C-alpha cells in the first residue's frame, strides 16, 4: 500500500527507515499533533515558543510566506512525532528565494531529541532548498547542529535572557541604582501605560513605524502585529506608553505559559522623548507584566555583543544565550541581504530622510522579501 499524500519514506546510512512528511498545507490535525509534541519534549531538544504552528499562519497571512512543515515519525503515518522543523519559503523579485526557519523570529530550527532524527530533518530541508531553487536554507538555532551540509553560520548575536526574581521589590533592587533612577525619572514625567490588542494597535504602530524610519529600516506591516495578537489571543499583547496624551513608546509581548518565559519581539520609543526615560520605564513595566503572569524568564531578544542594545539589555541583568544561524548555501552570500552589509549604508541614510507615510507604504513590500 502506498503512503498518504505528502509523505516520503527515506532510508538513511544508519539503516533506519523513517517517514518524513513534507506538509505544505496548514492542517488543524497536524498542528494539534505538533503542538502536543512540542509540549512533551524538553527545551534541550531545541523546542521553544517560536515553533508554535500559529507562527506559520502569521507569516502566511501577513507576509505572504509559504509554509513547509517537516515532520518525522519512526514508523508510519499514525505513529508519534519524533522530530519537527518548520520552514517558510520567502520569495521576492528583488531579493530572490530563501527557505527559512523562521522569518521575523530569532530561533525556530530543528526539534529532536535524537541526533539522527535531527540530521535527517536537516538533510530533507537541504534537499527541498535545492528543489525550490532557493539561494540558501537558513536554520535559526540556539545551539549549533553539526551537519556536513550546513557549512556557513552566523553566531555574532546573542539572546539576552533575564531570570526574574520573586517579587517587584526584589526586581527593583536587583537592577541597580542607575536603572532605578531612570525608572523614577519616568514616574516624574507622569508616564502612563496601556495594554491591549487591536484597540491599541494603531498607536503602537505609529510609534513603531517612526522608530524604524529613524533607524533606516523598512518597517513591517501593521497587519503582521494584528495577526500576531489574533493568532496568540491571550498570549500576545501590545503596550503603549503615553506622555501628555501622546503615544511615545510601545512593545509587543508574547507569553509562553508552558515554559514560563515572555519575549519582546518588537519594541520602540520615539527619540524626541528620550528626556522622559520612556524606554527604561516601559521595560520595567514589561518585566512587571511578565512576573504578574507567573513567568520566571524574560527574553529581551537578539543583540550583537558589545552593541548599544546589548548593553541596554545587560544593565537589567540579562545574560547572553547563544543563537547560531546555520546555512546550506546554493548560490550567493549569506550576508547579501543583511542590513549591516556596507553596500546598504547609502540607502539606509536616504531611507532615514523619507516621510513616515511613504515608509509605511513601501517598507512592508520590501521587508517581506528579506529572510
């Protein structure tokens, strides 16, 4: 009897004969199975909140990326999952085609507690990358996987993660006098904070898009954040900090109730209001919000060691955790479309001078094609 559609039987050097499903349609039953698998395995397998299949819905709906799920099972289509790798096909006329796990997120690579299963998933992903004629496959891992087909890597950035204390008072004491003074400065300016989803989205995006323009970076679409708070209802929320009735800072929080960790994928503050210490004040409230949830860790996101953002996160007590992005390159260079590529310096300078309304119109069309 043949295999169900979307399945391939692969025999590997070890002599095993394992089934790998290449699923290019988001199927609710498969998503439930993947969700159960992810909650059943420890973090040492690489599993994290970014592997949640709901992210594939977000990327498809907001960015137009095509989802590809690789699912390994030991025996047949009905046997338990033993490995998982989510991928998104990123394609644009400007930049070309890439297979990534996953765009926008810091890590969403292979999940497997058996090194052989991990190797098989990588091999299948490399094969798909070549079949889809992509420039490269990009696997975003925490710790590196050793595989002959993953020759290039980037390990120049670290996730900054803070282990949270038991209560608010202990947090305030732990951050040190400099940070405490900046938090008090925000209090003196009578800053206020709002939490929500779609009802605060416009104010959040107004701040976010201005800040991205000032950085010279094409802005994500407003739709991306709308889809995140929609897909992760009850687990994702936006905050907006107001000064004299004007939104001047904002952030997106995504809570992981299973692993008791909260991350901040996007945050911004307007430079014109640096004197209010809004950014420091906001991050203090982000940490308090995380603790209110009963979570024990806060992920500030990735930064290059020694950079300004790295030092900002470090002053809160966050410690660096590795992130290794690994590549199977078919053509070109892995740094070709990265914003730190020197060839983009002039374009960044021009972008910083554009009106914000224009960057909101053009930016999402550009950034959706950048892996």
